[in-house]
């Protein structure tokens, strides 16, 4: 059991630490990035650029692997995954991200740095996830 939980725990912790180090747990920084006609903050562009570089390297390694280290096969998206539900959810995510200045990863990482304000976001996020499951009949 622990062998299965260790890779996601380590990668999630590394991801959270990177978000905190990059300042992405600060909603003002994220809103500053989205304010392109005002006091624009390019920090998020550098964080995204760093992520693209890491992913480009990982993608090259993937080409030479028969399967992932901790799974039987790769699970890659294709055009059939592009649905109206996905597009609508992505738009809703973007609007919420712009308003709150946080998305799920930084919101959870912010629980360590600013638990009181981040808890409001995380509880709201979890309530929204439950509401979607309730509406879709998956609760």
C-alpha cells in the first residue's frame, strides 16, 4: 500500500513546494499576472515556462520508455477527450482562478503558509466538487 502512495506523495509535495517557492500561493501575484493592462507581474509566466521546459524533457524520456515507472501504460489524452463539459469546466476554472487568484494546487499548498485564508478557498473548492457530483448523480 505504501509503495503505491509514495510516488504521488513525493511528486505532490515537490509540486506544492515548487508552487510555494515560485510565489503561486499568493493570490495577489496571480491576479497581477492576469492584469496585463495594469501593474503586470510576469512571475507566473516564468513559472509556466519552467514547467514547459521540465515537461519537454520528460516528454523526450517518455518516447524511450515502454511504460511509466509506476503504471502499466501511459494514459494520454486524444481529441475524443475534448467535450463540451471539459471546455465549460475549463472556462469555469479560469474564471474562478482569476477571481480567487488560486487554483487547487496552490490553494492546497497555501494551507501550510496561510491556513486561514486558504482554508476558505479549499472548503469552497471541495463544496463545488461535491455539488457537481450531486448534480450529476455521482455522489
